[in-house]
C-alpha cells in the first residue's frame, strides 16, 4: 500500500488509573498534585515477605464498563485495558456496531501482562503435573493476552500488535500506530498501554534492584537524590488515533496531532553517563519539521532512580541548551508504569493542551539545579501558537530511548 503523509490525530482517550477512572479525573489529580500511593506487603512464591510503596488501583469495578460475562478469566491488566478502551471509543464518538472490523486496529504496549500466570503455570506443572494447569488460563500466560482479548471483544481485524520494548513500549506503540495509519493499513487504531501489580512482578522488581530497600517518603520521587528505587504503578491508558481527514469528516473531537516519533539506543560514556537520548529527541524534533524553540513543554521519564534521572536531565540540557522549558514527570503521582508509561504521558499532554494547565509534578530544577523547568507550584502553560509542541521522552533501564512530538490542532 502507498504511504499517506497527512496528519495523524488523537480523537479519544480512556483511562483506568489509581488517580481516577476517566481522563477528567486524571487531569484534575495531576493539577492538584494528588498522590495516592500506599505501602503494600507481598509474599512471593518462595515465602519471602517484603513491603514497598505502590500506586494500586482501588475500588475498581470492571462490571460497570465490561459487564459480567467472562471476567473471571481476564487478568487485571486485561480488565484495565478493556475498560479504558471502552471509554476511549466513547470519547472519540465511535460506535462499535457501526465500525467495519477491517478498519479497526489494536496496538498495545505492555511488558508484564503474562508474568504472573506464566509463573503459576510453570510452578503448577512442575510441582503437581501438567494435568493440573487450567486450559482456560493458558492464553493469559502470554504478554499479548490483553491485546488479544481486546481484539476479540471489539472485533478488530486490521492489526493486533503488542510491543514489549521496556519502558519505551508506550511511546513505541504510538510511533508504530502512526506508521500503520500512514500506510492505510487501518482507519482507526486503538493504542493502549497496560500493566498490573502482583506478587510475580514484585519479585522481578525486587530481584532486579529497582525497588528501594526502605519505605521512606523520598522513594520513587523523580529528581530526588534521596530516592534509590521506583514506586511501581498499575493501570491502562488508551488513545484513538486516526487520519485528520477522517476525523474531520465525522466531526470527531480532535485532542492533539502526533507529529513524530523516534528512538535510539543509549550507551555509557567514559564518565558512566548514559548518552543517546539526546539523539532520539533531536531526531523527533527534526522529523516533526519544527525546532527546539517550538517545544514549550517536556514530559520526562524520571522515576526516582537518580543516575537515570540525571542522565535524562543531561540529555535535555544538551538539546535545549539555550532555552527555558517546563519539565514535568507524572511518575511522582502515578509511579513507574513500564509499558504503559508513554500512554499516560500522552494523556497528560492532551490534558495540558485542552485545559492549558501543567501538572503539579516534580521538576528537575527542584534538586538538581537545572536551568530548565519552572517552579514546582506553577500550574499554567502559555500555548501561544499552533506550532507550539510538547515533547514526550522515555528511557529504558537496559538502554533504549524514545521520543514523541505532539501539538494542538
């Protein structure tokens, strides 16, 4: 199929998160600086108990959005994704009964969706025998199970893809979906990110050295030199992406234009500092046809691991050496969401465009003395021109980095 270079836009957003069960609730929580993390105690399959901060979803009732049928075989990450998807479709004014299956695609960012069931399947098969595992739970052992369940529910046939590129998966899913639409391989793409917290994922974070050894209040706070680990989060954020002409034809609400996406692999320099994120940022800006002067707001990936936060700050300093740009990390309120990070960043960015307010989140100026950023209590962003852009960045523990540029329409 021939490529199509017309603008790709976002027409709907759905959110299931610890800060709220809708985009408006999420945006209000961001602006208020709401933090709902709690200390949870977990016991792994080896009998080890440990406590750490989490951002868990409370009072989630999937029946409100999904009904009762089949829920017992859906893992929490799948339920979150489906609930957010129903919201996004409704907010984009898309009726599933009127859509052609071949027009609708699904692209999901997730890293840990199948981990718990894989662990339980393997443990049961080894200790009790293969006949004791549940065939109904077999699909849930795969990381693409949320996307597969969703595709079946909404009868999507254009594409069904799961991206598991670490913390960059959410932004990579957005970039991949943009290409799908430009190649005319779908008319609408439901782009989502979903993760959950459970004992298996807790074990992974603990043994990978990402969790702090204590539960002090500085843990998991971006740009905080006293933090030595992350605060895991859970939830799902979903976007509806489509071509601008199709959105205008059906008079859909347009929240933002996805201008560009880029990625790079980072490495360490002679001082042990990661480099490469600056290349992803520069390439994303160049591909968008704009300059650094057009970038008026940055959503960063800072999560409370000081050396990573500092390397990201250094990359931003390098690209925006002659500017003052507000920087915000929403992970102080949502926690580290792994494959769903980029989608929640996009939801936050769309909220900033729509409401013309900044999240009351952590800024690098607070502790690292950066000349970038604004005071932490600033809550207003002047979107003066249609060319003004928002930059979203993510970097993974193991070396990859991604950047996305969006703007208002």
